[in-house]
C-alpha cells in the first residue's frame, strides 16, 4: 500500500471513530429518554478495485428486538385489563362494605330481622313497630345505594371506553403520520431510528388499551391489527374506532353501544383496558345488579306470602311503588327491583299509613288484637324459607334470604379480591417483560462508556499511523 493509501485509510478510520463517538455520546445523553433504543453504527471494510481502502460506515441502526417488544405489549395489555377491573371493583366494594359492617346488606337484613323478632314478643309496642319500620327503610336504603353505585360504575366504565377510544384514535393518527415521515427518511437514505423509537412508543400506548398484532413490512408499510383480526392501521392509513358514549346508565340497562372498526364490532381478547371496561359495563356489574334484584324479589315475596290480608294485586310491606302500591308481578319480575323497591305507604304514618299494620297486615282496615303476632311470625319464617335463585351469576340455586344477602356481599367482595391478586401478579409479569426488553435494547451507561474508551484507543492508534506517514513523507521530501 502506498503512503497516500495508508493516509487515506487512516483518515477514513478517524472519520468512522468520530461518527461512532458522536453516536455513543448520543446514546448516553438519551439513557433516560422514554422509548429511546440504543443505536449502533454498522461498519465494514471499504474496498476499491478489490483491495482494502479503509473503513466505511452505514446508517445508524437501533438495537431493537421485535419479539421482546411484542411480549412486553402483551404483558402490559394483561396488566391494564386487571388494573381496570380491580380499580372499578375496589370503588364499588367501598359501598358494599364488609359483611360485618353496620351498613352492609347482611347487617341491614339482620337488624331488620332482630326488630321483627322483638316485635313478635311485643306486638302492640309502638316503639317496636317504629323500629321495624326504621330498619326496613335502612335495608331499602342499602339496596338503593348498592344499585346506584352499580349504575355509577357502569356509567364510569362507559366513559372509560370513550376515553380509551379517543386515546387509540389519537395514537393511530400519530402513528400513520410517523410512518409516512419514516418512509420519506428511508427514501432519502437517512436514519429512521428516531421514527422507529416514536413508533414503538405509540404502539406500546395502543397496546395497553387494545391487544394488538404488529406486522412491520418496512417504512410506510406498517400493519397493526387487534388480536381478534380488526385492522387498525394499514400502510399509513388509520382505521379509527367508533363509539357512542351514554352519560347516564341504570344498573340494568341493556342495548348499550359497542365499539366498532370500519362498521364491524371490535374483536379483542380479554386484555387491554378497553376490553375490561366493556366487561365491567356489560357483564360484571349487571351480574351484580341481577343478584341484588333477586334478593329484593325474595324480600318482597316473603312479605306478600306472609300477609293474609292481601287480595288481588295489593302489595305487602315491600312493593315496587305506585299508588296504590302493587304486588310484584307473578312473584318473579325482579329486573330493576333493587332500585325500585319501596315501603308500602299503608305502614308509614308519614305517608298516611299506620304502624299497627306492621302487626296486622297491609290491607287491615282496623287494628286487630294487641297480642296477635301471627303475621310477624309468618314474615320471620318467610325470611328464613329457602327460595330458588338464578345460579348462573354464582349464587347457590336454593337458600334463605339471609344466606342470599351474605352470598351477594361475599361474591362481590370475592370478585374484587380475585382481581386484586391478578393485578398484582400481572404487574409483576409486565415488569419482568419490560425489564427483559430494556436489558436488550436500552442504554447501559457503563457499557457505552467502555465503548467510548475503545473509540478513544482506536482514535489514538490511528493518529499514530497518520503521524508515522507524515514523518515518512517528511523524510522523503528531505531526500529530494
């Protein structure tokens, strides 16, 4: 190799190390930048006429790992689903309370039973009658409160769906624009690393809301689909989600809007925060409402059956309201009953009724015998009577009213506990997945510092080569 060739080779080495030093410095500077993936500078021997002519460098490349990124997105989606379930159930169960709490459904029913039991021993005691009326109203207040909390929870879940849809649509629009810009950069021969970083951040955000599959066919040809097969992005064309928010929802409302893509129902697995909100709104919370309605129905039926003064459609102590109060249709039309159940005005002095009807029956026209406790005893027996329940929601098929109240509260608390455990487990799994991805793709400052020392050593060695060539050229010039 000629001295000129040696000098050219050394100069190419200096240029490569300068680029490498700048790249490593940029890695270190962005060590804490969210979504930044370590850059590496590809290099190879520069050949001229089949002979070595120094070193040449390529476009900076990201140290990405598509498989680990996909695993991390999947773990994040599972965590987001569990977090949304746990968070919503945690809020609702503050209303449910623990079974031993004074305001819980089992405790309210127990207090009502105790008041009835005391009244059975003193049927003509006005204080005992007033206590029965008060504890009955407390029981209904708890049913109403639980139903209202379910309605609020469903409305909140519906709003969460609307916000998730907005989040996904914004990210899809940004992703489409980013993919267009990346295609333009690639066409210029420039590095696309910056756009790929931004793309991965956007995909990670979408993946927490909706579980996705990503197909990277090169700049400008990215395809993003839900794990159920809906296309969300196709070669810079975004396909936004569509959803109509319903601000006010009852605990038993049906026919609520679903999420669609290109006119088709969104198909996703039970993963991601959006799917969790839909599950809460359409299955979990309505299931709780159905259990409450059945419990309210058993309460109404127990007092209708116990009251021998009733005829036709006349209501017992508990009714669905109306004027005059009417009985539960057929004894089993319970949908929405936890919301609508009321005390019969015939027993409420503040509404023109009389307390003695708690002893004698709702349709009694005049006070009966002061010692007659037969109606009260039949009511107590009716409360303890085993009745049939729909077991599809988790309740036993046959049980007494106190057992049903305890089961309802227990199942609600159990659901919260299950999702609390799952949220903790999935959070740990997601953290491990993120750490695995970071270990492979993130910047390790210690490693980058060592790389910079190698660059320094190579640079120093190259300078020595240049100095040696310079000295040799100087000697040749002196010979002349």
